[in-house]
C-alpha cells in the first residue's frame, strides 16, 4: 500500500489527525507526511482545519473530504439511486419495502449462523465486526468499562441509505435482534446525519 493510501486509511479509521500524529503512525518524518497530505489536498481528497493551541501557533488537523469516498468503493452511487427510483416507479414504496425486508432476512440468516457458537457480548460483537468488515464497513469493536461499541468507519451502501433511510433502520433492527438476549443496542453516531462513522452503543442487560 502506498503512503498516501495509508494516510487515507488512517484518517478514515481515526478521524482528523495532525501531520505529527500521522508521521508517528507511519514511521515517517513530519515533513514527509506534510508533502503527502498537501498532494492529497491538491487532489481534493483531504482538507484541514486549524485549531487554537494552548500556546504558540494553531494546530493543523487533516481530514478526509467527501470526494475521498470514491477511493473507498462508492463508485456505483448513481446506479444505486437510479435502481431505487426504478423500483419505486414500477412497484411503489411497498415494493421497495419488500426488497429491504428480503435483504434483511437473508443477511439476518447468515449472521445468525455465524454467531450461533459465539457466547457473550464480546465474542458476538467480534464476529459481527468481522462479518461487517468483509462486507466493506471497516468495522471494529471497542470497550469502555462495561460498555461496548460497534464502530463502522465506512458505509458501502451510503448512496442507498441516503436515498432510503429504511436501509439504516433495517441494520439497526438486525443488531438489536441479534444481541437481544445479552444487550441493548442504540446508534449514537450516523454517517447519513453527517458523522464521520456509524457508532452503535451496546449495553449489557
């Protein structure tokens, strides 16, 4: 993986970072990293904001722009939106709901099989994150004291979800159902609402 690709991966997963922080992650000089992020800025894939520091000059943080989504596999957005419009035109909202329900049912069946021999919240979430990552969600699990978080740093169905929020409702309901015996699940951060990632809070029952 090229350096600029590694930088984009880090910014996608960790959010806005300074050149110094990126340099530490990549074992490069800060000057070298600045050259890469400036090139990415020129291509429109990253931008920056300056935040006031306690002392001295403001600290510059680099972050991904909307254009960077093209790098992470959102190249079929236009076709996806057209297909959704066509389904609604031909079969109405009810037809679209049936498609979403069918997708949810198929996905749920696959997840249930994969989680069948996993016990406890952490085991179940770890497997779920693995499944979601394979589907392009760049998922991970974090734990803060007794609370768990399922983090999804990318949304490969972002175009569909933006067009029809029921895709997102469907996914939240799946997580709630899959973990209903051990935890409650709520979505605290949402890409569609402008967040950098989707974050699901998982509270033990």
